């Protein structure tokens, strides 16, 4: 078995996932060394940052408000994780994050579009402006980041994973579900637009134990119990799906949305 970051005969990077059960060693394209994870200080984003860093990659950890959490993650990885502040729905911030990433770590080859918000206002109280704000955060923001990623990639190859949601397939909050359904559809369109150099996929998590459910653990427990597998996910499990999709094991996969919801949407 290869050790972390060791090159194999084909020039790929062997990645051993310590603490990630069952995946064993994944191969990454040898040029794919720098990852940007948006919203990487907490929850699913943090789990992705830690998994990539543990695998020997350089990780740009974008955060918006969670500076202390971002710095705490960076401290664990001795220079391999670079925290960069920025609101990923704002074009100038996105430009600055990429400029900083490139100056410190070189070109970004892998993008995880994770940043997202969950609205609390339900129909019919939800007004059009709040709906637009949701689309700006969860759909247009990831589009802006993906566009910037592609423009800067030049002739290089790369991979993108968008974090969608099971709720895109179900009746749920009007604004959140619509924003994630649009993100899923955008994944398919971008896979075509960025081919053949960049694979673009999405992971659609079901109920996952993050701050998004802070204050409503009863709902998390109840929804987990309803799922076919009788459980909700840990953020690290979603990160495993993300790492699979950017690895060479998924080299024939593009334009797909991978549901990781413990079978909740089938109930
Ligand atoms: N938890 C679930 O059950 C679940 C299920 C399906 C999908 N998802 C999706 O998974 C993703 C991560 O959510 P999570 O559950 O890990 O929630 P979380 O713990 O609340 O984390 C959300 C993250 O998004 C960041 N963020 C939000 N808007 C941002 C912006 N404009 N620019 C930069 N960062 C921004 C936050 O950054 P700061 O803290 O720095 O502000 C935070 O790190 C989201 O896209 C969410 O929709 C979650």
C-alpha cells in the first residue's frame, strides 16, 4: 500500500485515508495538488478540508465569518491548510481568494463548492427578496466560484464537486430546495461546458450532523430514524463521497449527482 502523497508508476498520487474506513488508497492525478473548499471552517466543509489535508493535499480553506474555527483547523496541519476569508457569493471576494490561493499554493485544481445557507422562512412568509438571497448564496455563488476556477485553470485538468442536497428532490423549504435543484442542474450543464478537462459532479447529502441542525436535534434524530438505513450522516461520510468523486477512481464519472442520504428520499 502506498503511503500518503507517494507517487505511483503512472504519476498519480496514492492517498491513504487514515481514519476514513473502507476506502483504502485512492489515486489522484499527480498534478491535482491544490484544493479550494468554500465554507471550510465548519461542518461538511471542515470534514472535506481535514480529509484532503490528511491525504497530503494543499487545501485552501475559505471561511466567511468563522475565523477562529478556520485557524484552529489550519493549526492542525502544519502549513498544508491556508485559511482565506471571503464571501463566496461576492465576485471581488472570490477573485481575492483565488489570488491568495495561487500566490501561496499555486493553481487550484480541485474545487469543492460547499458554502451554503439554510433559510428558516416558510411559504407564504418567504418573500421574493429572501428567495433571491437564497439563490445568490446557494446557486449563483457556486456558479461564480466554478467560473473563476475554470478561467484560471488554463489548459490544466481538474475536478469540481458541488454540495447539493437531498431536499432538491423533495418538497421542503421553497427557496432552499429550489436553490439546490438549480445547483444540481448546473452541475450537469457545467460538466458539459467544462469537458473534457474538468469533471463536474455533485454530492447531495441527506440529514447530516452539522450546525445546520443546531437547536433542532430532535428533528435530526427523527429524520435519521425515518431513513431506510435508520440513521443520519456524519460530515466525514459526506467528505468520503467528495474525495471519491475527485479521485481517479471516479475518472469515468461526470455530470452526476450522488445522493448520500441513507435512503431517506426513498421513504
Ligand atoms: N447538514 C445537512 O443536513 C445538509 C444536508 C444537505 C446539504 N447540506 C449542504 O452542505 C453544505 C455545508 O453545510 P453544513 O451542513 O456543513 O452547514 P454549516 O455547518 O452551517 O456550514 C455552512 C458553511 O457555509 C459557509 N458559508 C455560508 N455562506 C457562505 C458564503 N457566502 N461564503 C463563504 N462561506 C459561506 C459557512 O461559513 P462561515 O461559518 O465562515 O460563515 C459555514 O462554514 C451546504 O451547502 C448545505 O446546504 C447540508
